[in-house]
């Protein structure tokens, strides 16, 4: 009877999705509309001063969207959002069907974190591509600036040698300083907020110092060399990170595989696990441990990031 009720509920949810025409493309558009809230006077003033007031969640979603677009998986953004909602609904359904109420918060947290976990590889590819292109862009612009002493002209003549995603950052700066405002300092400060890369921000700070004292130009290239060191270190750690993740995924597969195996080996043990308070608590603890270890696994197997290091 419980299985029939579960099937009916899932069929009802599927009918609502079909009736409302909730395709991945439409969901992606709706989520993207949330990423672009209405600009108030305060937000416009902060943007004009080169300051950002985006919260962490919105910023992370924008980063995932940009990463998927760069890696040629733009259409999967809406699919990931639908999968997140499906995980939440399925978790709630299983929790109420089998009286596993401890799974409700776990399903909710797991559904929210699903897009972040699933898009982690795309985000890492995006970060690696951004670091590589920033390394090239900063090196080319710095060399041109050391030769000419004109930051605007250096960026303009270097644009054709810069590829995405770094090109958009410098293109916006060039447009702002040549069309919108002639205040180079404010445009540099606004450009500094375009990326969370710590080396890029250090480079912008040195560039600002150069506007006051041109003798500071010699400090530009040492800042760029940090990105080169980062790229070399990450290339040496790719194999180690991959092996660690494979071992963790294997342990997760063995942990989840124990549940159907337990049902096949001994039905009384399965009944105790599902119907007893101790068994339900064990399932809840297992879910919490899986979520926590998934986060820790991603945290400790990420490529080296200079943003997390102290200046």
C-alpha cells in the first residue's frame, strides 16, 4: 500500500511538471531571472564605486552557470536545477512513505547541494581556464604597459591576444574607460571586482599604485609569476587528486550498496533497519556522514587556489 501511495504521489508530481511545461530550458530561465534582481539605487551606487554586494549563494550559482557555459554544457544548468528539485521531492516522499522523518532535512540539504556537487568538475575547468588566460593576459598587458606607460592603450592593443573568459574582463574595462568614463582609477577599481582571483586583484592594486607613481611598474611582472607557479603546481597534483576522488567514490558505492545487499541477505535485518528507531537513526547518520564527507572530499581535493591563501 505504501508503494502504491508513493507511486501515486510521484505520478501526481510528474503530472504537475507536464501540465506547467517545466522544461529544463524554462527552469534555467527562471533561475537566471533570480540571479539578476532588480537594481536599486544603493546597488547601482555600489556598482559605480566598484563594490559588489552579491551574496555567496547567488555568486556561486552565477559561477556554476558561467562554468557550464564555458565548458559547452550550458543546457545542463536547468537540468541540474530540476534534478535538485527531484531529489528533494523524492527524499520527502520516501521519508513520509517509510516514516523515515530523519531523512527530510538530509534530502533538503542534499537537493540544494546537488547542483554544486555535480558542477564541481565544470567549475574546476572554468577556474583552470581562467587562471591560464589571466596569466597570458596579465603578462601581455604588463609587457605592453612597461613599454608604453599607457595602461588604456596597452589593454586596447592586447585585447586581440586575450581569449575568453579573461577577455570579457578587459573588454569591459576598455569600453568603460574609453566610452563611459575617463577616470582610469575608478575603472581599474571596477575591473578589480570582476574576478575573485587574488593574483588578479593584487595586479590591479599594483596598477593603481602605478597611476600615482610610474616607478611601481616593475612590480607587475612578479605578481604575474604567481599564476605561473600556481599552474605548474596544479599540473603536478592532477593525478593525486584523481586517485583520491576515485577511492572516495568507491567507498560511497560500497556504503550505499550495503542497503539492497542487506535486504537480499536477511529480510529480518532489513525490517529492523527500516522499522526500529535505532535503525532509522543509523540511516540518518549515514546520510549526514555522506553529505559531510562529500563536502570535505571536494574541499580537500580541489586544485591549489591562491584565493584561499593569506596575502
